[in-house]
C-alpha cells in the first residue's frame, strides 16, 4: 500500500452528503477509543488527537496552534491527519488537517440537525462569520434542501455583510442579520460558531420548535448559550466523553447545578441507531453541543481517503 498526501484541493471530489453519511455509519460501530495530547506553551501549542475505531482502524491528527500567525500572514492552525490501515497498520493517507476539520465540524452538526431539527425547517441563522460559518452555509442546504433563507450575524456587522456578499456571488441566498433577538425569533435552526466566552444566545429568544446547534465553545471557559437555553431544551451532545467534563458550555452549568448529567439525554451513539430518542414533538426546542473528537476526524478522514482517487 502506497500512502498518499491529500491537500485541500481534494475537497473538489467530496460532498456534504457523503461526509454526513460517513459520520452516521461510523456511529453504528463500537464506541471509539480516543486520546488527546497537548504540548508547548499557549503561544505555540502542538495538539495531537488519536482514535481507534473497531472496523475502521486508526487515525491521528496533529496540528500546531499559533495565535500570532495571522500577523505573519499565515494560518493560526496547521497540520495533518494520518490514516492507518485497520489490518496491517500501514499508512493509507496523510490528509491536510484543514480539509478533515472542515468536513468533520459542519458534518457533525448537520448530522445532529437531521436527527433533531424539524424536517420542514426553512430558515437558518448562523452566529459568527468565520471559517466555520462559511462551511455551515454550504453544509446545511445540502442536507436541508427546503431551506429558503440563511441569515448570518456577527458582532461586527461588516463581517456578516462581507460573508453574505461573498456567498451571494456563489449563488447562495445568505443575508446579514442586524437585530439578533429578532433574527433568532424567526429562525427554525440557530447555529452558533463564535469565539464567545460569555453567552451570546438567550433561551428567552428561542421560539418553540427551534433546533439550536452550539459549535463555537471548545474550552472550559467558553460558552455561547445561557442557562435558560441549556436547561430549557432537550439537550444532546455528539460525544459525552469529549464534552461533559471539558467544555464550558456544559461544564459550567453542571458545576453550578443548573443541569445534571442526566439532563444530557444522549449523544450520537444513542441518536443514530435510535432517532426516536430525539425530538418528540413539533414544539420542543432541541439543543445540540458539537464538541468534536478524534473519532469524528477518523470517520471523515476515512471517507476522504476512500473517495479521492
């Protein structure tokens, strides 16, 4: 077996339906073994995440996180994912980490939305106007073809306007939202992809039947949703192992007694084989925390390696 190096150019051979299906199929396998390793100072960290999935094999994603790189006109996150053959242990592929992360992050959220949101959802609101927001604007319509409108909100409205204009040139009906509470009140699906450390989304704004997709918070000190939202909806996560004790979105309200672990009603290992565990009525608010994890990287990287010639 000859290992291949796949750059971001391989994205042209991929599609969102394929990535979401790879994640769905991966959750019929036994729960993954995962492990993370952090090395180096805060101003230059090496993050390595590994996973083993019975029936799929092994994968390791290593990235450097350099907050000062944008000033050098370089990406702040750079790295690669290594995919190993499940039988021989040989390297199958080395894949640009950006490609894996993009399809993993948005695919994870959209899979959950397929399981939890109302199928007839027509309006999507995205909080944030960065890289993740851009991929969500492509991923959601691929799995929700009846979406009629996408609104994007950012603290700096000019960022939302720039993203909306860019995507409009690509044929997507994306508009910049001004008044956040009003935009939330009109949305069927609300996805958050911000760097907020304090809640930017309030439960009082959410109308009945909305699905909330929380993506941005990834550290123990970060939150995007307030206590009313976290405690007021049917709450799910992608993986209990990577969210409950690690991410402020859940760790903070758990520590404060706002919710208990029993209030997290399931993760994707529960929802994929048994979708009936999710939404029970048209009027329920469903809340999903996208926490990521090396097992999800491996599912997507396997899809990429299988798909790209």
